C-alpha cells in the first residue's frame, strides 16, 4: 500500500514539474528597449481612448495638457 502511494505521489510530482515553465522557454520582452518606449507604446496603443492621470484622475490631451478641474489650487 505504501509503495503504491509513493508511486502515485511521484507520478503527480513528476507531472507537475513537467508542466512548469523551464528557464529560457519564455521569450520575454522583445519589442521595447526601454521603459520610456514601453510607456509611449501603452499611451498610444492601449490607453489612447482613456487619457486620465494616475495621480489625480484628471483628463489630459495628446499633448499631455491636463484639464484641471474647478477649484483646483496649488500651495
């Protein structure tokens, strides 16, 4: 009984290890050479129709001009 259980556990563990990603198997980032390039691509391709600042939630245009809301004050 113990031997059958051990064989079953070994088979399950071997199956799990076989499905794990192997080092070097993932292609990784091949399109963007820098963080700045990646951010520009995201701005143009992914968030083109949702231009809102991360920090304050205000909308901005293609020239990155922020449409500040009423009552906005700077210290």
